[in-house]
């Protein structure tokens, strides 16, 4: 597979078999599966998990999870949310791709899948990009190739991590939008930055207002 073909394919590119030995599909007992200790995502919304579990009860699990075999257990590489929802749905077994992967490959696959989820908040995305850079030793350009995004997109998310912790928390909790956060990045004085953040939350300022404060 060439570099260009891999761009934009994300997790599918990472789990695609290089040979019949690299990956196989099987139904695995839920009791033999464990979460990935390096899972970049820590928060799984109960409401969305319940909705997914109801869908699984009605239609079954359409997309298999991806796991790595470790002795007599299997460690999740990608699909922990589907696994948790399947637990709620009461499944005894779950379809899975069994992948041969080392710890670094497992972390990279988990991070790439995490970034491509639609319901992540901007800080979760930014932290996943940062981990790809710090722990997988990727450049920003390589990060963009892995997830099929422009390099400028990666750079803009990483800039959010320069914001004070209180503002990052506010962005994670949805008290301000990504647009607000980008506008706040233009304020250099930290005390002024934090004060404007609190004013924005209290008064529900629009992004346009924040830009001129």
C-alpha cells in the first residue's frame, strides 16, 4: 500500500491485512476481552452508549471491533465504545478483527480511531494529536496523513493546548465553542484571557464579540 492510498483511510488503513497472517475475523467471548490500557479516550457518554446498545440489540453489531491477542485474553485496539455498548446489550460474543500489533501500533491505531470520531470535544482531539507526536514520534505532516486532515487542521487543534487549563476545561465541557477558543488565542495576557473567558461564559458572548474584546 502506498503512502497516498493510506491518506484519509484512517483506522481502516491501519487494520487492513498485509497478509492472511496479520489479521483474521472471529466471534470472541466478551469475557475474554479487556480494554486497552492506552485508550486515549476516558469519557464515554452514558446516553450515547445506551442508544448504541439499543441499536445493537435490534440490529446486531455491524462493525467489528479490533483486538490484539495476549495469551488467553484479547486487548481492544479500536472499538471500546462498541464493546461497552455490547456489554450493556448483554451480548456473550462480539465480532472482532484479531490483529498482530506491538504496543506502539496499538496506541497509534487507538489514537487515529479516536481522532476520527465525530463526537469528540476539541481538547480530546488536540490531546490525541499531541500523543501521536510525542509517543509515536510523528510530525504534524505525518499526523495529517494518518487521519486524512490538512496539516493546518492539526496545527489549529494543537494550538488549543496553549490555552490555560480553565479554558481548556470550559471548551471540553461545551461552555465555549471551538470558535470562541480560537478567538481567545489571540489574547496574549493570561489574566485578561481568563477574565474574558469568564465574561464570555457569563454573558454568552458570540465569537464575533470575543474577537473585538
